[in-house]
C-alpha cells in the first residue's frame, strides 16, 4: 500500500491527539476535533481511487 499525504497527515494528527490527551489530560473540543479530522483524512485515503500507470 502506497502511503500518500492523507495517510501521513492522519497518522500525525492521531499521534498529536493521543500525545496531548495522554500527557496533558486535556479533553477539550479542539482535541476531539483534531481526532475527527484525522479519521476523516484516513477514510478519505482509504476511499480514494488510486489509479497509477507505470
């Protein structure tokens, strides 16, 4: 599976969300919004059609 920008962004956002949630114990709206955006990027990556011709 080829890692594209959506996958990289979603993984970074999930890491940042987990780090801030676990280390800072902050459960604010913005952190959960970041998780939601990361999930949406990941789903977009999975649903995106990858047609590459070599």
